[in-house]
């Protein structure tokens, strides 16, 4: 059985395993609506499942990570908030990627995140339409325009717990 959060490639990998395009795939959450069996030879059946999420996020950051990476439908989060969260995260963790992708200099990188967002909005030709810049940034992150990224690393305690 293939289980995981939405839009991470569950259906894609099962199709590869059965060498057929049986499971429907797509670059958004909620493509697989029902459980579906795929036959992989005489002795193995694989079950594709719709993505699952925690019923409730205690930590708002969890929701931000899931939204930015495309696991939550775009209709249920505020793109401005997610983009600003993402910009802040990339400024901290991957500043060189941001500089390269958007042609930013040392001074630009010292701006507060919301000022940098406003600057990018006009720099990329969106005038004062911040929502368009927000969507652009989210899509750039998802498409890999800012390189490969990790939004969450295991804590030392979690790593320890795994090896016990
Ligand atoms: N870059 C990349 N994209 C992938 C990979 N596997 C799946 N995808 C894409 O990710 C999107 C979601 O795939 P899908 O199989 O529908 O995910 P599911 O919702 O977990 O079943 C689709 O656009 C796939 O083409 C992968 O290994 N690398
Ligand atoms: Mg699927």
C-alpha cells in the first residue's frame, strides 16, 4: 500500500512499479480520489490511496510547509502569507539561491522580508500587485527555480528516537 501526504508522487511510483499508467497522476493535491488496486505480476497487488494529512496542525509552520510544497489545495490557504513565510525561510536558509534567481544584491538581502517582497513585486514587473508576486514565488519554489530545498530537518531528539 502506498500512503503519504498529497502530491508527493505516490501514484507515479506505483505506475512505474507496474510498468503501466493506470493510476491517474497530476501536479496538484486531490488527484487520486479513491483507493485503487494495481496488479504487479501474479503475486503482488499494490494499493494506491488518496493523500492523507493530519486532522489538525498544532504548529502553523507545518501548514506553511505543506502549502508551499503543494500538499494542500491552493484554495485553502492565503498565498500572501505562504509566500512571505517561504521568502523568509529562503532568506535564512538559501540566500544565494534567491540572489541568483531574482538578481538580488547585498543591500537587497538586508531588507525585511515584507520589504523584499514588495521590492520583488515591482522588480519582476507586477507593479503593486503583491498577490501576483506571491503566486509567482510559490510556483518558483515548487518548480525548482530556487533549487532543491528542504523545509524541515529532523531535530536531534527525533533522530535519536528513530535509532532506539
Ligand atoms: N520532480 C519529480 N516530480 C515527480 C516525481 N514523482 C512524481 N512527480 C510529479 O509530482 C506530481 C504528483 O504526482 P502524483 O503521483 O500524482 O502524486 P500523489 O498525489 O502522491 O499520487 C505529478 O506532477 C508528478 O509528475 C519525482 O520523482 N520527481
Ligand atoms: Mg495519487
